[in-house]
């Protein structure tokens, strides 16, 4: 599945939320030399309990708005937000 996310790099803590119809990721790593993108993949992999290779940034590598492909069952993905 593909999702559009708004990314805030250099945050105080990592988080992944869905509010007001928008996915947002706050990541502690600063957006320097692609390090935030790598941290996003590592964080999502850990949070969603999937392999890093199942997550790919399709669009927006140098932008705060990104399209991310995540190989995960939609019901499992949605249950992540229901548990929080």
C-alpha cells in the first residue's frame, strides 16, 4: 500500500500518527544527507514489525511530503493506529 506522509525531521521523539486524514511522522534524525529518510524506514520497520526492505520512499526524498510504499496487509496497518 502507498501512503502520503508529512515528515517533521529533528523532532524531540519519534512518532507515527494519523490525525485529521493525514499521516505524519516525527523523526529525531535531522534531514541531512538522506539520514532522516533512512531513519524513517528504520522507525517504520520497527513500529510496524516488518522488514526494512518492505518499505520504500517512492516520492519526496528531499521534501517533507513523501509517498511511502509499505508492504503490509491493510487491516494490520490500520490496527496499528487503533491500538494507540
